[in-house]
C-alpha cells in the first residue's frame, strides 16, 4: 500500500495570500532561540498567555507559546498587520478562527503540533484542516483502531505488518483528524470519517455527510520530517498545495 507523501519545502519568503483553491502549508520547529521566543510572546493576547500558563511543564508552555506566536507572525505577514492586533474567536469544539476586520479577505487557517514540530495550513474562502503526528512506538494500535476506525479501515490494517502497518495507521489517523478539523468537529467524530488508501478516497456518515458532499474533498498526505505523518484536508476537489519552511 504505497501512498504519495513526499513534498518539496521552499524557503518561507512568501507574503502573498494563496489564490482560491491553493493551500499554503508551513512547518516550523517549536524550539526557538530565547530572543525569538520572547518576541513571539509579546504578540500574544492576555487570554493566550493565560492558556500558556495553564500548562504544568515549562516545555509544554514553550511549545504552546511558540506555536501561537508563529501563527500570529504568519497571519500578520499575510495581512500586512501587526501580529499583536489580531483577534480570534473559537467555534463550538475549540477551533480558532480569525476575527475579520473590514476589508480583510476571508483567511482560513488550521494548525497542529506534535513533539517539537508545528505545521500550519493557510487558505482563502474555504475551511482547511491539518494534522501531524509523531510516529511513536505503538503497542495499542489494534485497540485504538477498534475504537475509532471503520470496519474496512481495520481490515486494511490487518493485511499489513511492521512499518507498513504503522505508516498506514498514522495515514488514517491524520487524514481523519484533518477532515474533522476542517469541519470544526471534535475527535468524537472520528468514526464518522472513513478513508480508503491508497488514494485517500473519503466517505462520511451522519451530519458530516449531509453538510459536505464527499466528492468535494481533497486529502493530501505529507511527511513533514522523518518519522512524522501529516495530512491536509480541504473541501475543494482540485486543491493544490505549496509547502514552506518558516
């Protein structure tokens, strides 16, 4: 079961919003020099700073701070505005959305992080979801699949073994979660999203099936770094993707 996931990462000098139907994907390290971390921290709102401080461990605080600060930096660059002035709202399941000012385009974004890696997806006029997972050692793969995967997904996994099975597991997981993040659903909806590999054919059930025709979706798997799996989902069947390093 081979699935295309290789990408070409370009230097992150772009500052122009993607045209409709194109997604800009960014990756960055959550380990930044103290000077940059301090600069990013200064752009956070009081509620974001409070969210950071809720984490018990300093390492988790730094990851949260930098991921939010980098998001503000990216959006500020695209919108040509001070990152500290950006305001966010939150949907029912916690998905952040940009509070638009008069004259601003309808910028859609999503982010995900795992270990010390963070990824962002930026689009215009169309919701987008992204997920990334570090391919940790799995001792509970079967149990997780039985809980969250469809019968056909479980059967496909059972036909594989070793590294191929592990890679497929994370392809399913990141693809399903990217769809749910694009729609603003919580993880409780994992069982309502079914993916067929290779090819990332999508099937939806329940409310999602009524809201989004499956023919409108495109899912792109990618490998942000060695031993990581990533996926982007957007309800735009001819979507194109460009990949950048921050």
